[in-house]
C-alpha cells in the first residue's frame, strides 16, 4: 500500500518548543466535554507536568491509552505521571491481566458514550510501536476481536512484557490525535513509519491511514 496521506506535521527546534505547540493545541481544543487519553513513555512526561503546574487545561476526564501491567502503584507504572489529573481513571486495579483489560474496556466505552469529544496524546517508540501495541505483532487480527477497544499483550519486547492498551479500534474513535516525537533516537522510528509496509509490522503506520491522518497532528524535532 502506498501512503499518499500524511498527518499534519509541525517541525520544531526542540522538545520544549514542541511541548508549547502541544499545550497551545490542548488549551484551544479541550473543554469540560472532552475526555483526554494519555499515553505513557518518557516523551510526554514533562508535558503532563506542565499541564498540572499551569492548571489551565480544561477537560471532563482523563484516561490512559496504555499501561505496564503489575501491582497498583508499581514503580514502572505509567499512571505515576498522570495521577495529578482529576478526575483520572487508571488502568491497574489489582485484577488479573485479562480482567484488567476487560474492565478498562468498559471504562473506555463509557467515556466515548459520555463525552462528546475525545483527544489522544501519544508517542512513537524507536522501533515504531505506538500505545502499548508492539512492533512486529503476529496475527493481530486473530488475537484481537473486531470490536475490542482494549486488549493486553504478554510478549511486549523489553522490560514489562505485560501491557494493557487501547487498540487501533479505539484509537480510530478519537476525534483528534497529537503525536509527539522528539530526539535523535526517534529519527529511525519516523523512517519506519513512512516506509511502505503493513501496520502490524510498524504500528505507527496506523496514523497514515487517510481517515486517521486527517485528524492527526505530528509534532517533531526531526526532519520528515
């Protein structure tokens, strides 16, 4: 498949400038009728902190896009960078991996039913993964039901192989998507993203689907 559609791309000098772009976007587009879905990872951490310090961001609720499974409050939990938001709905609940995903599935469905607008903030891993969807996933369609909005993986590469994540089905329901990609180590990820090939191989290619690209803004300090 040839990718003829690209998301809106804003190239910045550095991550600080990129965070200002993201903040301005959220301040203009989010309100109390908006549910925000936040992704983990090192890229958005300082951005979330700035939102909490400035206390200007309006929203109805904050949920998570992905989480490293484990005990509630474990040291590598993505929730630790989001808990200052209120109301905030974490993924981990002390249940089994499967039950955690099932329960968060209902939470996400409730969000889409209750709020008239949804915005997601995500990043792209150096291997091209996004959210908690690993790169090079095999038999994605067989492992995830067509209607699933949340699923889990037990074979995510590296540390914390157990992950709970929103699926492509859920991400495509978002009204607006912001992708933050900062750092020289992400240059390869962008090259993989824009290289022709299956989405299952490089999940970040999901953002190049025409209907997704139309509502996605990519903010990066790398040349695209």
